[in-house]
């Protein structure tokens, strides 16, 4: 029984070490290229998240208008502002894509 | 009034309201609170008309029920002075002699009257004191 | 096997320490492979703790009483379901559950965010492993789940009968899931501050985790309230006990966060506020965990004797100091991008909602920790009771419900005054009508209850209006029939309309709370069989006593069985209840109550009190059968308009019954265990023949069921809000929005 437990513990230890050290072993390392690639991916993810949020805002504003919470003038003003903000984000995304 | 000024005014008003409310809250908590006392403390300090939280252990063979009223004595956890309590209201399931209780009492005449439905009995432990043998590390 | 468990804990601790180091090194030195290794440490931790938890579960299921926790909380006769759940009924086991759940949720979150927010995630990993390591260190040094005694006892103490209810056993895992999930936004919040990245991506991810935490914590709180009401002998669902409050506080700040995060998303405002809320929620969750275990406050769960107080205080101190430092030192990147445009806007309403929620949290915090505060400030310990809590929370709750009806009817950024006036007309009319009806019916003496009913009517009016108008708008735009339009509307705007449903649920819940607390009739009754008495409009009659006996599971022994059957044959009033497997009470004494109103039969209630085996030989060979913790089995007749509830406290200390027990103790030796239960059957028979007066607790509460219904509506609304749109729909929407945005630029 004790031998079984010792073996189980050892196996567990081995599995843990394998799992944790996997990224550190030489075959996986690819250094700087991954890093800059990740950085670019992160910036893109952030912009995409901002874009989705802006789209949702535009749809919310339209729903607000159609359910009678905004007057015509207020809606036009809000809608225009939101669309301008959205286009700005799209431009930045486009620039990012052209870079990579 | 320009927007910046309006915002400052709003902020000041909001903060003042918060401070006033918080002060009211804090003030009333001190006057509405019942001090927690052990039986020996209660005997010495209790003033009639004020309510206190009595904490202690139910004394063995002291529990007598007469109709709606439950009479029992509460002693210090370490033993010693005991206080008789006349209580009406819900009696929690875990209540029995030897258990730790908290009950809100008020001194009326020579008696301590328990406030209705204020009896709390300790849930016999999930979280007991560790027995002596396990206390080595700590 | 205990050795394996102990080895797991040590290995887990080592993995935590390594993971913290690797993650931080990876992020500071720009070596992503180390951060990756740190993330994998969390997966490894989850694996190790799963093994440890399995070891403990198996020990419980196999009755391995060498384990101290098994011996303390389980026994051979405990039903299997409760054996499995008894793992978390002890301090040590519950710590293991907490750490295990933390590792599972952390693994899930880190897996879902792999490849995004690299730096933030690395710091978050370190913080989560820090929490994990803290709890594991507690288990290694203070409260060991795998401590053993040798030689192993042959039988355990058994699970406290008070915990032998299904709801009570599911409540801790639900609650712990909520608490551990609260630490994840905390970790990501601190990580974002450390990495100086509080942006749209962080918002998106943190919202999901905060939502999950809010969801599970809410379910845990509801389950606890339901257990308290339907199983415990006091008939209430909320007592402002320290432990209840501890779980409510992070839920309140979590709710505030979910709302104010929307403002940050839309306007880039309230960044400091949001980050502070996230940190506060996590810290309050840790404080909640601490409250139950440290014995620092007097409450149902813990009294006086401190056990884990010091380490927790240190942890909370570190959290507070760290949070304040981070927010202050990063304040330059937390500046608002915009300011509040107008007081008449949804942002304003959300801000007001936040302030009310935080005020509620503050009130509850102050009241809960008051014994410590007064001790620190005045040297004397004092507590505030439920009346103090009610005085401040009730008005705040009223304002909160009112706001939940105002928010949906106002637009973002800047609402038009004329439109706002029009939008509030119908809800105000609904509230006014409700007021008139209530006053006419004659319930004028309870102003707060009336206030709550009117606010709820306002909310229901406002939200119904929203659904109706939205449906009509969609129908006009897309040419769909009303039911189809409604479905499409909700499907395309899940967050909004799911949120509206949640608001409806909250309003309904508060209606139930207001009605059941303000208009309740409760009485203590002392009745003998045949007697009846009046409680309010109801008449309660004690029809007859009931008794049932459950032999222990071993005494299928024929000798004992025959004698028992013989006794029971001669006592027709006593039933044999072999199916008390639910709770395992040796003896159950109760009553049949007939409840009627105005001469019409309303319901028949059968409350009883279960007496359990204490396993304590000093109580005698017969006495021990009923010497354990008695548990009330309440009788509840739930109805749509009112609940009728009763509990009984039978008198088993009459001279006759005591004599039977004493006789049994003297004449029946322990060596024939099957016979002891026969004496109990005789006692039960005597009780039936000569029933003494019994004490009854009788409550009629209006509209209690609507609390649970409201809770279910909240859960339903939450699920609508969080349900992801199918990706095809999402792509279509995105493409169309893009085209229209570009079109807008041309037009402007």
C-alpha cells in the first residue's frame, strides 16, 4: 500500500513537472518573433473589443430612439457622434492591418 | 454656471449628503447597540431598562419550561457566576444544557427578562477548537 | 492514502510558490515562456487538488475513520449523499473545497484568456496562486484535512443532523464558487493596474468573470435563505446574521460593478470607481470567508474561540494596502475620458444606483463589524440587532427598486426632457393606482410595505412599457408579427432585455419580502390534543400526536426486530419508519394540526421533532438513542398568496417518559444494541397515549413564495443576458454595422 502511494506520488510529481516545464524546454522557444507578434495581436484584440462596444452603442442609441427615449435632434446628434467614433476605430484597425 | 462649476457643486452636495448620512448612521449605531456581557459582568454592570447581550453557557439542570416561558440559567464559559433568565419566544433546535448561547436580556426588578425571539444557540461545531495534540504547530 | 493527500498539499504549495515566481519573472523580464509556465502551474494545481479532494471523498465514502475529519463528521450510518457532502462540513474539508474550486475556476479563466492580455494575465496568475497558496498553507500548517489518528476509531461521530438537508449541502459549494469567482476579477483588476492596461479588452473579460461571481453568489444566498426558511425551526429567511451579511456585501458591490462597468465601456468614465469596486468585491469575499472561520464575531456559525483569525487578518491587510497603493499610484491612467453630460441620463441613473448599493454595503458592513468597531473605539463590545439594520436598509432598498424602474426608461448620454416626461407617465400611473387600491383595501399602517409595492408597480410598468415599445418598433422596422418581433428583439439585445427581466425579478422579490415581513402573523402556542386557538384570522387545532421509530441500520438482527414488531403491534399509533434514511432520526414525535379560516379548512400540517443518536454511552443504553441534537422538521404549506408554517417542540421531559428511559437504561445492557430501540418504541407509545402539552410555533406569511419566484426570474433574466449570440448572427451584425458606420461618415 505504501509502495503504491509512493509510486502514485512520484507519477503525479513527474506529470506536474512535465506540464509546467513544457514552455521552458528548448524545442518550444522561439524568442523575439513571438513576442512582437503577440504584442500586435494584443493591440488588435483591444481595438476589436472597442469596435464591438461601439457597434453596440450605435444599436442601443437607435433602439432608444425607436422606443421613444430620444428626440429626433438628440438622436441625430448622438448617432453622428457615435458613427464618427466608430469610423475612427475602424481606421486605426485598418492601419494596424496594413502594418502587419 | 459653467459645466465645471456645476460639476463641482454636484460633487460637494453629494459628498455632504454622504457625510451627513454616515454620521447619522454611526451615531445611532452606538446608541442602539447592546453591549455584550458575560454573566459575571452582567451582575455587576447591568442597569435596569437597558438591554444587554448575555453570552455564556446554559447551566445543567437549570432548564424549566412553564407554559410559554422558558427559564434557564446562563453561566460564564469558564464556570462561576450564573444568571437566571426568563425567556419567551422561539427556542432554537440546538438549545440544551451545556451549550453556548447568546440572548438579549433586560433587567426588570430582580429578574433578567429575555427579549422575545432573541435566543441564539451555537451551532454545534463545524469549526471546533483543535484538540491539544494538533496545536503543536501553531 | 492520507500520505498521498498530504503529499498533494505539499506539492500544491510548491507549485504555487513556483508559479508566482515564474509569472512575475516572465512579465518583468519579458520572457513569455516563463509566464506560460506560470499559467500551466495553475492547471497543474487544479490537477493536484483534484487528486487531493478525491482522496478525501474516497475516505468519506469508504468510512476510513483513521482520517480525523471523517471520524468527526461522518459515521457508518450516515446516508451516502450526506457522507459525500460531509467533506465540506468541517473546517479542514471546507478549506480544501475552497482551494480546489479556486484552482478550477482560475484554470478555466486562464485557459479562456490564453493569448490575450498577456501581461495582465501573468500578474493575475501570480495573485490567484497567491490566494491558492495561502489556503493551502493554512491546510498544511493550521487545519490539516489529512491528519490521522492511529489506531483508527471504529465508528465516527456522524454528520450534525442540522446539516442533513439537501439544500444545506449544496449551499456551500454554490457559495464557495461565488466567493472564489469574486477573487478572479480582483486578480485581473490588480493585474491590469500593475500592467497599466485598463482598456476595452480588460472590460470585456472582467465583466464575464464578475457576472459569473455575481450569479453563483446570488444563487448561494438564495439557497441559504430558502434553507433557513423551509428547514430551520425559526421560520425566517433572513436574520442579518454576520454570515448572511458577509455573503451579501460582495454581491452588492458586484451588482454595482456590473452597472458602472457599462458606463466605463461607453464613456470611458468612472475608471477609478470601477477598479475600486472590483478590488472591494474580492476583498469582501475574502473577509466573508474569514468571518465564518475565525470566531471573531458572535453569530450562529462562530463564537469567541478564534482559530484562523491571525493569518486572515494579515491577508486582508495585504489586500487593502495593496489595493490602495495600486489605485493611487496608477491614478494618471485612470482619468476619465469624458464627463457626465447631463443628470437626466442613464449614466446618472446608474451612478445613483451605484451610490445606493455602496451605501447599502456600508450600512451592512458597519452593522456586521460593529462589535469589533465598538471594541476598538470604546473598549466595550456591543452589537446592533435586526431593527437597526432594517431602519437603514429598507429605505435604501426602496430607492434601489425605484431606480431600477427609472434606468430603463431613460436614454444614454442625454435624455430629452419632454420624452422623459412621456416615458414616465404610464409607470407613475401604475404606481398611483396601486397606492389607491392598497389604501382602499385598508393596509395604510405599513408605509414602507406600501412604498415598496408602489415602487414595484412603477418598475413593472416601466419595463413592460419598454418591452411593448421595443416590440412595436421592431415590428414596424422588420415587418414582423408581435410575438416574432418580441423574440427577435430579445435575441438581438440580450444584455438589455435580460437585464430588464432581472429588474422585474428583483421587484417581485422585494414585494415578497415587504409583504411577508410587514403582514406576518406569528405566535407561540401551547396546545394539548383537541385544543384549538386563534391566530389572526386562522384557527389552529391540535388534532392528535404522531410518533415514529427508526431502528438503526445494524439491527436487522432478528431478535431485536421481533421484539420491536411485537411492541409496535400493540401500539397502533406508533409507526415504523424505515425510510428515515433522509435524516436517520431514532425517534420522531410530532402532531397533526388542522388549520382553518372562517370555518373553511385551509390545510393540515404535520410538524415533528426528530431525536438523534448521540453515540454517547454516558447517556445510557436507551438514553443515547435520543440524546443527540434534536432537529425540528417544520411543516410548510406554501401558497401563492400566503405560507402557513408550523414547528413543534414536544415535551419529552415528562415524568412518565423520563421514567421509561431510566428503566431502559438500567435494565437493557449495551451488549444487545437491537433492544434499546424497543424501549424507544415503548416511550413513543406512551407519548401517543398520554400526550403532554406541546409548544408550537405558528406563522402565516403572505406572499413568501414570490421571493423564490422573484429569485427564479432573476436567474432567468441573467441567463438571457449572458447567453452568447450565435456567431453567424454576430458576423452579420458586425458587417452591417461597419457598412452603416461608413455610410454615416459620408452623410456627416
